[in-house]
C-alpha cells in the first residue's frame, strides 16, 4: 500500500496561501473577508487564545469558542460543527479532529482560515522505545511498508494505557522512522473537507506545511496582501522589499559574539546539550554576555526586554532584570508582556512594546522530520526554515509597529541569515526579483 495521495478529481480543493510579511494586514484582511462573506460558515484557527478573542470581538459574526460544557473541548467543538456555527479555536484543538468532526465540516461547507502554518509533521514523544517493543511483541501493532503504525483489528477492543496510541494509529497519524523515531502526522485528507482554505503566513516555502503539501500533492496558490483606499485585498504573490527594515534593526556587532567558541551549529539545541555536559563555562559565558548586553551596553529596563533560548536551557541563561516569563494564563490578562518568550512564538501581539532583544538560539529542523522528508525525496530548505522562525519571533516586538529595535544574535549562522535577509541577498529573494 503506497502513500495516500489526495485526489483533486472528485472534489476541488481551493487552498490559498496568503504569504505576506508580518504587519501587512493578514489578520485585518481575514476580519474584512469574514464580515463580507456572510454566506460562508467559517472555522478560524489560530495559535493563541488571545487571537481567538480578537476575531470574536472584531467581526460581525456570532463566533463560538469550544468550551468544557460537561465534556471535552473536542466534544463541544463537534456539537458546534453539527449546528454549523461560526467557530474560532486554536491549532491544538484543530489537530485533534475526529472522523465525526470531519463529517460535520464537510456537511457544513466550511471555509477554513488558518492563522499561521500548522506543523503537520511533529516529533511524537509520548511513548518510549520499550513501550513500542511491548506493543509489537504483544501483537497490538504492526508497522506497514510506509512506516505507519497500524493497530491490529483483533486487538481493537483492548482498553489499555495505550488508548491514545490506538486512536492515532487508527487515524494513520503515527509514523515510525528508521525503527527509532516516532512522528505524528496530520491527516492530509482534512484539507479536502473544506469548500475554501486560507492559510495566513509569511515565508510559506520555509515551512513544514509546504513540504507536506508537496509530498501529498495538495494543490495551492500563493497570494500577497495589498492595502489600498482603506481596503485590504489579495494580489498576485510578490517578494517584499525587506531593505526598508534595515534602519529599524540595530544588530549588535562586538566582542560578545566572539568571546566563546562556536562553529556553524553554535547555539543549536544539540550544541547546548553538548556544552551543558562537557563545557559548562561556555553556557556561563553566554549568560554573562546576556547580562552585559542588557545591563551595561543597553542599560535596558526590564519591561523593554525580550529574549529567548530553547526552553530546556532558559533557567541556565536567565538573570537579574530579564527573568520574567508569562504563561498563557497570565498573558490573557495583560497587554504589555516582556521578558522570556518561546523561540517558536507566533501570532501574539502582547510583546509589541519591547525593543531590547536577544535571540540566543540557532534553529534547525528536528532531525526526525528532515529524515522523514529526505526518505520521501523532499529536501527541506534548512536556512529558510531557520530564518523564518527567527523573523517570526523578532516581529513579536515593537518593530511590528514600525519602531526601532536593538538585538543581540550570538549565533553566527542566524546573524548572517538576518543580515542577508535585510539586504535582499538571499537566493530566493534574488531569484524572484530577477
């Protein structure tokens, strides 16, 4: 049995990727579209609850949000879909759609507006290698030729601690890569259920979702946003001129970039892991550098600071004046957040007053995901992926309002990517411009 491929013959899939730079008006366009398209049933999906609230407050629809009404949020979502309400929810809930959800979506002729790309392929860490061996030895699961974990039907009635695994396997959502790495895969057929799909993002070509679409032959077209005469509209796709941001971004260039040893992979998650085990002094130096940058070089007040590293190492780097961190619950009740923000953060405007930044990571695609795509003959652009993640994070700051920022980027790779992007020196920028 080969890889499942979406057929566009029986059902036309209209997927529009709105690929436009941060601050160009993607959310504003979606609000305008929702208000103008009253005949469409809309499912609006965004990473954060505060963005859900924004859609609810700024549209003329009676949007419903899935809640715990005596059951799970997923159960309530299905109830809302059955009644064909307009619904606003999060990526996390969207990832959990059941066969019942899919039936209701198709019956309701829904339009999907997906704010920011969905990680359609993700590492799955909720099961250990020993548990996999146990499930295989007991005959509960087998692995097919495409790497999918199959829950055997004669064990379907088993009620065990592995019920979650069983559900994912039955949805063809679990993959075993190289007999050691587990991946969660979003069912590609979900994208065929909607009458229309709009994906709001920037640098779509850098995303996992783009490679996933290519793998499963999911057709899409890219558009950009233009704002004229007080109205937002979709235009033919174009590469934005990023040189205009260069005067707004002051990239630190000094000894704090070179007073510790690093190669191309410096400040990657693997590098941090190795340094913590073999060279703690390097981690201590990064912490000293952060402290020096914020307190001595910038003399920055705490409420102006925004910084990041990988979550496993934030406690090793945070210090006086930049130790604050807001969890999702706290964020909901405040407007002016600052301090630590996860390096994969998107679609939040809560940090829009921060202007003293430090980006202490070097982003690469998770090895199991890149291996998966390589096995399928698809090579992900690692440089573009890292750049995209960095830019998304930077744009949580006040630069999204056209105001100047200062930033410390100790990774030579990430710093070079940022400078090249600002100078329109990257290959994709030159190819499209030619």
